[in-house]
C-alpha cells in the first residue's frame, strides 16, 4: 500500500468513525428542545416559537462562519480549495461535536436538548476552530486539522464553562471565549508545527482575483458582525450590541485605510489590511457590545482596534515569524488575538464603572452576578420592581471587573496550553503533514484542474 | 435576414410576448392578498402582518434560487455567463408564471390573491426549473430554456396539486415536488436532446477559479437550506425543520469528504463532490424535515445522502451518459434525483410510524389527512383540547405512508412524461440549439470580453 | 518629501481628522435611542424591542450597500480593489457622517438618539454616495472621493429634509432622495472632472471573471431590493412594497434580456445590461412601492424601466460622453437616474388617483399630508375609526401629486448644483487625481500583486 493509498484510508476512516460516533451519541443523549418537540405542542399559535426570534441572526452568524471565514482565507493563490473546503469540513464537523461537548457539560437528567440557540452556540464553536485554522492555513493536512478541531472543542467548552458558569463573566460577542481563545490556541499549534521551509515557500502570496474572493469573506464578516455580537442578547441589550458593533466597525474601517496608507512608502493601501484589520473592531467591541459603552466609546474601541491590528500586520507578524518561530498565515493575532484582549480590557473597564445610575435595574440582568443573593430582602425589593432579576452573588462593580480579567487570564492559559498539547499530537508522523513544495498548495489534497492554477 | 438576425428576433419576441401576456393576466386575475391590501387595513398595528413572519426565510430561499443555483453552475470554464445569466432570466420568468399557474389551480371567486407566501411558492417553482436547467446546462439555447421553463411549470403545478390537494401528502421541503420532479423532468429532456458531440466536447471542465465561483453557490445553498425546508412550516414544526436540516447537512458534508477521498487513488478530495454531494442532505431530509425523525435520524439521512450522491457522481453519471444516453451536466440525479427519492422513502417511513405518542395532538396538524372526518365525535373532542385541528380523512398511519409513496410515483411519472414531451418540443429546428463547438460555451449567446476567457 | 509621501500624509490625515471629529461630535450629541438604552429598560420582555422588527431588513440593505454596490463595480479589469475598497471606505465613513448630519437637522433637546432605524437611514445615505461613486469610478483618487462623500451628504440631508419635512412627499424606496439624487450629483461631478484622456483609456473594460464578480453585486442588489423599498414601511404598506418590488424586478429582468438581445447584431446578450438594467425596476418602483399600484402596475413599471435603462446604455451613455462630456463609468444615469425620474412620475400619478375607495382610511397614513388639519371635526371622526391617523395638511390628491413633482424638481436641482460645486472643489490641484495611464487602474492607490493582474 503506497503513501497516498494510506492517506485516503486514514482520512476516510477518521471522518467516518467520528461521524458514526456522533450519530450514536446523538441517539443516546440528544433530543429536541421543548420548543421544537411536537409532543409539547399546545396548538396555540399565538405564543411565538423561539425559532422566529433567534433564526434571522443565527443565519447571519451561519453566513459568517461558512462564507465569511471560508472566503476570507482564499487569498492564497494556490490554496483556495483548501481554504474553502477545509473551512466547510471543519465547521460541519465541529457544530456536531460542540453540541455534544457543551451538552455533556450542561446536561440535565441525562438529556441534551437542542434548539435554535444550540445552533448559534455550535456555530460559535466552529468560529473558534476556524480562527485557529487561520493560524495554520496551508501548513497542515486535513487529517491534522480534523484532529486539531476535535481537541480544540474540548478545551473550548471547558474554558467557556469556567468563564460563564464559575466566573460569571460577561462576553456577549465571545471576544474572549471565541476570538482570543481561537487565536492563541492556533498560534500555539503553529509554534509547535513551525519548520524552516514554511518561511521559504514562495506560494504564500495572493493573485489579483484571489484577493477579490477574499473580500467576499471580509465583507460578509463585517456586515453580519452586529448579529454575531447580538445574537444571544435579549431586548435592549441586543439593540445596543447591534448599534455598538455597527459603529465600532465603521470607525475601524476608516482608520484601517488611514493607517494602511501611512504605512506604505508610496501611500498605497494594502489589501491584507483591508481584508483583516477592518474587522478588528467587531472583535474589540465584542465583550462590551451590550454594555453602556456609548456610541462614541464604541467608535473609540473600533479606532484602537484598527491601530493595533494594522500595526500588528506590518510590524509584529513578520517579527513573530522570524524571532519567535510563530508563523501566523492569516495574521489571526492581529485580527482575533490582540483585539480580543482589547475587548476583554474594555469589558472589564465597563464592568468596573457599571452602576444602576447607568443601567437602571437592568444592571442585575446585564451582570447577573451583581444581583443580590438568594433570599435577601434587597432581592425581593428589586424583583417587585423589575421582574427579570434573578438571585446572584451580590458582587460589586470592582469584583465583576476582576472576574472579567480573570476570565481573560484563564482563557489565554487554557488556549496556549491546549494549543501546545494539541500541536504535539499533530506531530505524530503518520498524519500526512505537508512539507516543502506541498505547503500552501492544493495539489496534495485536492484534484485540481490544470487550467487557471497559478504557477 | 441572417441566422443570428433571426436569433434575436425570436428570443426577443418570445420574451416580450410572454411578459406582455403575464402583465395582462395579472391585470385580469391577480390582486394583493388581504394582508397587503390597503383597503383592508384596520389601523391596528398590534396585529403583526404576515410579511414579518415569512419574509426572513423567504429571502433565504430567494438567495438560494438566485445566488445558490446561479453560482453553483458557474463551474464550467467557458459557461459562467450562461450559468448565471440564464439562471437569472429563467427564475425571473418562472416566478411570474408560477404565480399565475398555481393561482389558476386554486382560484377563489375568479381572483388570485398574492402575498409573501406566494413569493416563496413562486421561488420554489423556479427551483424546480433550475434543477432541470442543471441537467441540460451548456446544451441548450436561451430560447429552448424559456420554452422548457414555460411547459415545466404547467406540469409542476399540476403534479403538486395532485400530491398536496388530492393525495394530501406531506413534503415540507418539496423534496418530491421540487427536487425529484425537477431532476427527472430535466433528465428526460436531456435524454431527448442527447447527441454524439456532447460527449466529445473538451469544454465541459472547470478552471481553478470557476470552481471557487461555484463554491459561492454551494455554500449559500448549504447555509440557507434550513430556511428552504422550514419556510412554510408553522411553530414547532418549523423549529424542527430547521434543526433536522442543519444536522442532516452537517453529517452529509463530513461524509462527502470521507467518501470523496476514498474514491481517489491518491486520497485527494474532488471539488465536484464538495460542490454538490454536500447538499444532498438538504434534499434527503426535505420530506421529513418537520417530522419527529429525531436528531440522530436526521444525521443518518444526511449520511446516506452523502453516500448515494458521491457514489452517484463517480459511478452512475458516466454510466448514464455512455450507456443510457442521458448526459447530466451538473449531476442533478445525484444531488436532487436520488436524494429526492430517499427523502420520499424516509418521509413514508416516518408517516408509517407516526402516532399521538410521538406527536401529541399535533399529529393531526402535521398530517391533516389523519384527522378525524367532519362532524365526528372524535373530531369535536380533539378540537376541544387542541384548537388548530381541522377535519380530515381519518387516515391511518399506514394509509398516509401509502399516499406518500403514491405521491412519489405520480411525481416521477409526470416528471418523466412531461420532460419527454417537452424535450421533443425543444427539437423543433428553429430554436438555435447549440452544437459542436458551441456546446458549453458562452460565445454564441453572449457578448464575451476577449480577455480572461479560457481557451 | 516626494509626491507619494505627500499622498500618504494627505489621505491619512484627512481620514484621521474626520474620524476624530466624528468621535467628538458623537460624544457631544449622540446617545442610544430609548429602545436601546439600559436605563429605560422596564424588565418586561413581552413588549418586543424595535430591533427585532427592523433588523432583518436592515441587514438586507446592509448587504446591498457593501456587497451589492461593491461587487457591482468590480467589472473593470484593473480596478477591482478600488471598486470594493473605496466602496467599503466611503460607506463606513458616510454612515457615521449621515447619522450626525441627519441628526443635526432633526435634533430634539440637543441630543441625537440613534436606533436601528438610524442605521437604515445611514445606509441609505451611503447608497446615494455610492451611486455618485459609480459615475466617477476609476477617475478619482481616494482623497477626492472622501471629500466628495463629505459634501454630498450635506446636500443629501438638506434635500431629503425639504422633500420629507416641508413638501411631505412620499418616497418609501428613496428613488428620488437616494437614486435620482445620487445619480445626478455624481454626473455633475463627472462633468466637471471630464478630461480628454478618460475617453482614450483602454483599461475601461472587463475580463471574463471580473464580469462574474460583478454579478455577485447585481444578484444581491436584485434579491434584497424588496427590503430596500420596504424597510421603513409599516404593516401592510411593507407587505405591498415587497410584492410590488419583487414583481417589478422580475418583469424588468425578463425585458432586459429581450431588449439586450435585440440590440446586438448577432442577437447576443450584453453583460452590462444584465448587470445593471435588470435592477432598474427596483429603482423605478421605489416611490410607489407601498402604494396601491397593483401587481400588473408594478410589472409595467419594471418593464418600462428595463426599456429605458437598456436603451440608455446602448444609445445615451456613449452620446453623453462624446457630446456632453459627461463620462458615466457605471452608467448610473441608466440604472439610477432615469429610472429614478420614472419612479417620481409613477409616484405622482399614483398620488393623483389615491382615494379612500382604494386605500380605506389608511389613505391618511400612507399620505400623511392628506389627513385633515389639527382640531378639525373630520380628524376626530377619522381618529375614532382608525387610530393611527395624525393631523395633516388637508391636501387633495392633486396637491399631493404636485408636491411629489416639486420634490423631484428640487432633488434634481440640488443634486446638479451640489455636484457641480463639489466637482470644482475636487479640482483643487493637490488631491492626487489620477490621469492618463493611472485611470481605471488600481496601481496608483493599491499594493497590487503582480500575478493575475490583467495587462
């Protein structure tokens, strides 16, 4: 049996075994949520089903994951099939696995009940994996990617549970849980997988129309980001998330063009910046998107994100690669990593200054841990005036801010540790890792038409 | 008058005559539905208008028809204009004609009232025609396509009326009415239009970037398919349709990659599979999307669809072409035909095992024909407990399953018969049928820029 | 300091100064609307937030602005980066500036409150600027474009205020305020910027795949146009806007193909027509989209728009360029200008024949100026029967029609005057205006990959 014979046996087997496993586990554990279960139907159509309320934003997120991330990565001249194709494969795999993993961590009575919000959460999980994919783009086999995705989701779900359930951090747009996590997990993997020939490849560039394909991804990500940050927020929180993200992104786009032009000797604009740094404002506003950051505050965050991201692409990425041996194909550190940290800091600041003066009683809905403890007189008084308040931990503003920062710390720690472990797993010899001329090239893993394939 | 002079006279005349006819018929028969008619407005904005509830999913379906099908077919290296352009023309033509034909078959008091659900149904009709277009892609003139679309919609509406109104079959995603119908209608046309030189053309291939354009279509179809299957379902049925379709497609994508790699000697993945077979799960779950197939059941259907579809592309399509003289340009048999039959069978099985244990009283809403007959005591008792039950035919589960299979049979029969008749109509000599070097080539029907046009 | 050193200093400075100005002005004047303000939250989640009701259509409009206009303009073989990139930059800049300008004109108590409808209005403003951009595409520097956008929004907001607030014209799809305004503003600028070498450039053409990229824009514009025309309409008006736009566009597409084929000696179809004239039906139905124009009326408007637009591209655009020295790169006169005028006329006719026979009491909601004056007995009687009627000006149908036409006149006047003034501002020498070989070419303003860049 030749090498490539083995390749197909391995990839096919791993995928089929995983898919069979998923079906069995779904059969044992997963059922429809009450809102989607015919036997729970009351025949009363005046109570609207939750699918109506979440579905439009779910679809926007769905487009970001499959079109947005997929096309964003097609900028490489000889890796368009891999970018779109593996993006597709990994996402389809991860959404199933995330539903199971998240379900196991939050199971009630041994059953995982799924509804439209599970699909949003599953897509978010795919987002984290795709960000990591961006860091190793062109340098891994599909087999390695599948294994990476499998382990990453375990770390991802555990980290999110610590942050949300134990630390009760707020992070409506997942800037810590998804973006910072996915970026630093991926960078850790990239560090472990680093090899000399990656730096030497002459295929890591774009052609004119591959940059246009990439813009499809950029623009869909940019447009639908308000949905990403607002999908799971209720009422006026969602409204705010949408406005803040819209404004942060608008400012971020303008400043990206400004800085990009300034960084070129001839004042020309760089497509890499336009494709990526324009989106940093969406990440950077994520944690505070539903908070009272005010319109100007959102724009300031977007402006800062553009600065960090554009400068990162120009100065930090080359340095990371040559000095730290971290080769970051898509520059996820600039688009998701550093802006994710910025988001966490902005969120902590907003948490530190949050008060009922600013939020009214909805303070205790936005920061549930700040709500008074169970059975306290204060809780009863508040509930009489504002029905949606639930018992909390009686945290102060400063404490909440501390937990926000602690969540960032834990996220970075788990991401780097998980990524490093996973990276070493991917070094197992039989995983068809591309090398030399196979790097950044579709030829090894795809049946490629000869025509139109840039030499 | 030369040949091409005639071409323009013919195409222009046919289109203008049809459009004029549509306007006249709309003028006589069509008016706004009550929900869209100013004179029916009550000035009470608290009752939500139906446009709010249907419009987001309508737009998703709309994107599938115009972007999804359109770009999916741009994979041919010299037929991108025809794929996008004729997809656009046919759809715009068909939506008007479908509204009229469906209206004529369901007219009340001589008026056809249209609203947002008419637009969804019209887009569904366009879907059937576009599937047939896929079977004959590159082998027909626009004139032939317009004539094909005109007749296909007549057969399509009649078939749907038989299945829905007489047989009372359920098929929420239209896997029988749209997908199986469109595929076998198109294949029958392709059989009649078969000629030796189709097999000999060297233009029936892709170039690297035409495969990426095609992926735009694939991904939009894949993402929005839950809307296609759920658009017309109410409440929890819609929620289920969305979940089942999402899961079926996710499993289908993973298994497509697994099988595609296994089918290549070097273990490489085939873009044709990724572009098409990944979508078979959306078709195959269509009939049972709103039924209680359970999450694992949906994933099993998606897995089966991927198997059938991928193997179909590799083994059946070449065979059909050489042995049966059915040349299927886009492989619609693998993406819509066989998965449509699978959907029908899955639907019949689900119907056969449906009971109030599984569905509660909503059983009679999901399968209206199983509801007790008018004026029966049982009906009154049920209605007292579940307001939305209407009188039915008192069918048993087995009977319903039988009618589901009968609907498949009738659909296949009408599709093949209608397609054959239409195919012979298209053989009329003066319809500018492309031949030889004109096959799979935009040059005859489009003003093509010389640059960038692959030789 | 060399020329290009200056370039980057200028573009960067202007963008950063503008962005800083926006942040300061937002800080002083702008706050969340009540529906998005946490301190106004009542904790009662049963009253739905307005974001739910407007957001899906907002996103459709958003896609039209950023994907639709952006990709539509990528047809030029060497100007894809500029088309997508400057479309992106201008839109991101304009949405912030439009919120401020419109806010200043409608301020209450010194505060501008923003919500999801502000975002729709901001995107509409971007639409007007992008239409003007289409007229000057490839012939201006980013610096010139930014300055043009800045001034255009001032004229745009003033014109809209005159039409809506003073003339109380109806124009739900903005065919006058956005399309006609944007087109004639842009054409006036193009007239002032005309130079001999524009006519002589051999780069003003497409390549095969740039025409396909352009179709991404066309199709997204075409599909989502019903949302553009219906986004801000309430209840049944919105439902009607959606149906009318859908039908107008369908007819427009069919007729465009018919005429396009007739205009070519060989009966071939022209991509320029398919990319642009198919959309004219969306513009032409804009003013009367929510009026009782009836389905056949909408289709007639779409048919007329296709005729005007297709003939305009073939006969008028070349003439304008050679005789009137108005070089219109994207043919915005054919897609937005003349169809916008057609829309205004259709709207005036519909206004002239509007009566309570056709609209019931919602007549006074659709045409608020026709409502009886404050404190009149008639108003009280009407309000008793139809709660949403507010006091108006007691206009007759004829008067309303007159004001509709007056609004068109004022719009054309302000657009042409504003465009001319702005055009002369853009002639200031230091604005890096492209000339000769730099026209229709990305090379001057973008870092362009050498590979795949059409010579």
